C-alpha cells in the first residue's frame, strides 16, 4: 500500500496548462524522502475514487470546466467530507466555489466547497505573478492566465497577497484560497514544481513534517522568477 494516494481529476479536460506537473512534483518529493505514491489519472467516463489522500484539479477552458464540474461534484464532495486534501489551480479553483460565470456571461453552480464566487474580469490576466504567501513557504512564483475575478467569503482566506500580477482580481490584491483541507491558486508553472516549499506544505498535511532535501536547482529556478524583486 502506498504512503500517499493522489488522484489527478480529469487531466484530459483540466490539463490545458500543464498542471499535471504538480502531480509529478509531489511524487518526486515523496520519493526523495523514501515514501511511495500511487497516482491515479481519472477519465471523465469513469467514476472518481473517493478514498484517496489528495485530489489535484488543473486548469481548462470554459466548456471543459463546466463539464468537469458536473462530473466531479458528488465524488469530490464525498472525498472532502472524508478528510481528503485538495489542491486546485485556475479553473479548478473556480469550480470549487459557490458559482462561476463563463466568458459568455452564463453562471454555473460550483461544488460549494470554497466560500468563493467568480465573475469575469474586464481584461484577461496573463503574465508572471509573485505572491507573498500566508503560509510559511516564502514567496510563491508562477504564471497566471485567467479571465476570472474571484471574491472570497468569510469562510475562506487568501493563499497570499499579490506582489506582482493580478491574482484573484477582487480589488484586494489577494491570490488563491485556503479553506479546511482545500488549497487553491491561479498560478501555473506547474506551481508545485516551481515552489518546493509549497509542495511540501501540501504533502505535510497528509504525512506530517518532512525532512529537508537538496533543493538547489529548484531554488535556482525560483531565484530567476523572483529577480524582478
């Protein structure tokens, strides 16, 4: 039996921006500590297992997002009730909220697992972003490419505050969301490969404190992204 079971939810629908790399980064960081991983990539035509430790949701276009939301709703709600961790990016972030409005102005029900509502931005947010995280992981770097303005309600807190970029586009300079076992962000990259401390924060919520490893190359890549500071 693997130490950690990870479900990558519908990467064929929600893998537009290479967020499958988050799965690879997490599995790699577990291997560095001698821990084993079972990674399952679910197909939209098949049921989603509800007993995994961690669920990953990536980014996708409007039509894929709407379809994915309807197909994953019951399974994700069941998994979260059982205590599973969720890490969601971009469209995955929006899906977890109460509702999201697409580029054509049509509003769709979300899964209701995050106290958040998404409406379209006036202009698309595209470019490098840096946020000052509310978690003890230092600055988080990544690339945002979204048309959503996400407003958090009182039950959710930001993952961080924007240093450069747009973030949630709520006028408050927030980025991402934390609520219960859910962590969400607009940042691609894949963000967990670019930010090893954030990846370890996700994993530590499952396996407990992790011993340090050599992050020389990851930190070199981060330093290049942080150079505007």
